[in-house]
């Protein structure tokens, strides 16, 4: 009973509670909720399939009923298609809903937010690595549930002998704040966490010179380094290129985009540093995680059930590669069911030798952030482009295409009502500040971004690499 009350209040009724709390009761309540959520999290990956399905199906039934009543997009869908929410009884029934695309969610974002239901939200901004900038709201239930999922990742720091207060974590993030950084700050603001339980964290900008970052990491001496996969790729490219000595952390953890596989293997083989990936997005905060066997991502399907389909939306068997479709069962502030992430992968057949029972996903094609090398040898991370493009709310979709002469076409799909002349002036000013005249580019407005020959959409397309 206690757990059901906590869940209900965090999901919906918390707005009224928060308004009369003046902060203190709210923090006590959320601290209790976080403590309750933490209990037993490390055992969840070892649940039987039957127990997992029972939890999944309960969440599906509850969320579908909620969405059909309170979320405009689903309310209209159920009405127009004459669907009965009571017919949605388990995870497999979600396939009856249309598949949502990033661009659709971008254009109609207001339709996925509930009406008439109170609740504080945290709005997270995507990095745009899929080419579509999005703003996704998360409520307290989603945020604190995902915070508790950290207990499922104990193996990341299993070799650590330090207590939390002596544990140091370096975060290599985008300079204007990452989703992970905002989530950590939100939890600390909204719940009481004893000082001795808070690790020391230091943030580094992934756009800074990597040689300088290596020197700063040597001074900070982190136990764990976290960051974008492409940021850690750049970091260790610098280490291997220069042959310099550096402080070796106990492990590396990457997310948001992929780390170069060859470099990942080289780090583990030559430096004996474990490297783990987290599969996440601003739409679904912790979809999966790597274990010690490094065979794929164990999926947190009690919260984010996932399926793989072909380009005709037909379900694929385990082992077959296709498009990844996911549903978020714990976020009622922005409801996404049957959502296409823009990645491709396959479910790994069989059980994992680590003993965890959660299914595994092998990412075949994901948001791997390509890098641009300028004529002076300076490498530019795609986030440099995205830092400019993502904060133009009238831009719905974008792609950067390298031309034969070394210049770049910046293709933009915008809101029809946007003032394009003013937008171009703002973008040129920002690109001038970031690139200081080192690149040549043309801004072009288009009706749509074409897929590559392989049916993919890439944020950046290089010469000879349009597969």
C-alpha cells in the first residue's frame, strides 16, 4: 500500500502536495520515495521473465488508460480509431499503436503532454545527434526511478574500495549542460542526500582541447570518467597519438553516442581499463547497460520495453537487425509509446554468462557522432554545430553535409512561419564565434532531409560516406 501511494503521488497528485509544502515536506517525501526505489534494484536484472512481464503489463495497462484520458495525441487516436484502452493488457498490445518518429514528436510536442494533470516537470533538451532537436519533459516519478536504477550498475565500480565521499567522477559533457548533469542537480535539489553520500564530480567541456583535458584529469585523479562515446574517443585518441602518461581511472562509462569500437578494445587490452556503455536518450533515460561480458546492452524492460522491426514495421526475430522501437512506461509528463529512436540493432539470442536475465541488445547502427578534421589538423566535434542549431526552436530538423571542395551544406527544415533572414543572421554570428572563419559553409532551407542509401538518417554526412 505504501509503495502504491508513493507511486501515485509522484506521478500525478504531487503538484498540489508541493504547492502547500514550501519545500521541506516535498524533499522529505522524495527522499523517502528514492530510498524505497533503491531497495532491491540490484536484484532486478536477475528477475525471472515471468516476474518482469507481470511488472511490465501492469505499467502498460495503467499508462494506456492514463494516456487515453489525459494526453491529447492518444485521446484523439483512441477516439478516431475506436480503440478501447481496456484491450491493452500486455506489452505486445503496444504494437497496435502507430510508430512515432522524432520529427513527428518535435512538430507536435504539445500533444504528448498531459492536460488537466498537475505535476512539476524537468525539461531536457536532446543533443540532436539524430538530426532532430527535441525537448522532453520528465516528472519526479520518472527522474527518481531512473536515479534509483544506478544500483543496477554496481559492477561499473565493483573494484572501488573508496567510500562515496572519496569517490571522484569526471564528466565530459557539452558546455551548456548535459541531460545527465541536469538530472543529478535536480535530484540533489529535491531530495535530502547526506553529504558523505555525494561523490566528488568535476565537469569538463567536450569542446575544449583534449590535451588540456588530459592534464586536468591528471590533477583531479578521477576513479571513473564518464562522457559521450565520441568525447571519450577523442580523449583517448589524444592519449594514444601522443603516447603521454595519464591518470588511469578504474573504468570508463559512455552514453549518448557510440565509442569507436576499435579504440574501446584497445583501451581494455592495453590499459586494462574496463569500458562500459549505457544506452540512453532524453526520451528514455536508461534503456540499457553493458555488463562485464560486453556482449550487448542489458535492457531495463521493466520501464522501457523494446522491440525490433524491419522497414515495413514487421517484427523481427532475435538475431535479426532492424529499427529499434521503444516505449517509456514511467514518464507521464511526456507520453511516448511505440517510439522510433533512430537507431538500429538486434536482440542477442540466448542468455548472458553474467547471470542477468534481462534481454540484450546489440547496437548495429546508432547515434555515432562523426568528427570533422579541418585543414589545420584541428578536429571539430558535431556538437559544435549542434550547440548553434539546437537552440533555434524554429529548426525542426537539420543535417550537415560535407562537399567535395571541403565546404559544408547546412540543411535546415524549419517551421514555415520562421523568419529565415533573421535566423541566417543569428546562425552566421554563432558559427563565426565557434569556428572563427576556419570553415566554409552554405545554409540551405529544404522541405525534408533525405535518408542515406541504407535508409538511415545521419546528422553529418561526409564525402564518400553516404551508405
